[in-house]
């Protein structure tokens, strides 16, 4: 396979708008204060916009071609780079509402424990930047995204150890971290010679593991928007968190928890009272909004591969009255940011009329 070019803080990607780095946020779990610190770094050295990813992490864009050491130091000081050797392998999804609302178990402590265990294993530094861990609190939201290795809680005491979401076995919750790390070590030792990035790239590895059997996982529960009890859940249009939006989020959350979701949204613990302020900046709480069903890659002029300005195209139609099925607009055949394991309309470099046809067809179908 080709070289794994997944970016990190110490391995920037050269985009048309400057260097871009990816800042891992395991489990999407951060705080308003930490988000403010990283936002200040983005404003000082880059464009100031924080881009949310489908892996619940953040990207800083518009940096100098060679980001200065001062930038790297500032990310460390902001609390987002605890490991230099393992920074690109700290890819971990967790149910965004775990410990806040619903679910069968509170997995927030497991996020930190798994992240620390992964970074403590020298051999795991060889994992691809694409390899993905998952922690699902039983609602099926993370398992549906098919991480390479997942712990799916059945209750507070037990759960399923999953490879992808096809095979697994039941384990005690207190063994989850050790079991996940053990399987990751086994994969890393096998993946190196084969040049495999993910479990799906290593034919036969999962089926060759002992004590694993075919399993079924629950149908995913979509994350609600708006007030979720005392908490706030908002969607970020196209995943671009502008400085004024980030200021509003940081001020509303303070030192409290902010969770980045894999669907490019944010959950603010105890933030329901701040929803009017958040929505005034353009953050979305209406489940019927086009911004909950339309996504796009970054596109031209920010990406050298982009054939069209995907962002401007989507923004030009999103405000029109229409029924939008799940749709992803890509600027080229790479289809960056497309939904994983989710039925959607897949458009590559469409014209405006072609994009509008999607909504027109849906309107006829539902009419």
C-alpha cells in the first residue's frame, strides 16, 4: 500500500490554503477552556477556523508551509499533544453523550485510560494514522461507524469486544482497555510486513483470532440536537467552527466539558441555557435543517485536488426550501469526509443544478 500520509501536528499536510494539521482529541472530549486555547493558537498562526472531522478531532488550517516550532509548542501548552511518538495513532471515538444522557454505561474514564495505554506501548506507534479505536456506551452510535477495534457496553459491568462490528466476544468492562490494546498489538505485529493500515486491509486477520464469533450490534441511535436535558447539542455547518462560534462555545462551556461528535457537532455539558447564544452564531439545533443532512469536503480553493468550490456550492443551496436526503459533495474522486457505512447520495464535482436535482427528486418522492 502507499505511504500513510495522515496528517498530525508534527506532520502537516500541504493544502492550497497553506499547511494543515490534524489535532487528535480522543473520544472528542475536551473543555471550553481548552477549545479557547487551541482557537487562540489557530488565530495566531493560521486562519483561525477550527475544522471538525468525522473522527471527532480538529484541524487547523492556513498555517505557514513549515509551521514554526512556536506553533507546536503552543499546541502542547494548550494540552493537545501529550505524546510526540504516538500523536497520529490517538484515534479514538466514543459515544458523545456517554455519562451525560442515555447509554448503558459511562465510558468517559475509559477514554483517558485507553488513550494512556495506547501511548504507553512503543509498538503501537507503528499503527497507521487511519487505525481507529471505538468506545460505544451501548447505543450503537460508534459501533455503526465500524472502528477497527471497539468496546460496546452491554451494561456498566460487561460488554462486547468487537473487531470491526462483525466479530467479537463478551468481556468484563474492567478488561476492556487491556483487551483492546492486546488486539492492537497483535494487529500491529501482523500489519507491518503487510503494509496494512486497517483491519479490513489485512485479509484473514480477524477471522483467524481465537474466541471471536459473529455478533450483532444494536441499530444506532442518532444524536439529538438542541436541549438534551441540561446539555446542549449543536451541529456545525460543514464542520467549520468560525472564531465567533468558537468564542460562543468556549464562553458558554467555560471549564466544563465540550464533546466533539463524529457527525461534526458539539455537545456542551450543562449548556442548554446557552442555546440562544449558540444558535445566534449560526450553530444548528433544528433536526430538519439541511446542515444535518448535507456535508462536503473542503474543496477548492483550499484543496489542490478540488475541481470545484464545494463549500460555496453547498452554502448557496442550503438555505433554499427543500427536502434534502443524506448527501455528500466531493471536489474530486477521493471523496474525503464522506459518511462511513451510511446510505447517502454521493456527488463528485456536481454543478449547482445537479445538486438541486437531489432535493427536487426527494421532494417529488416525499410529496
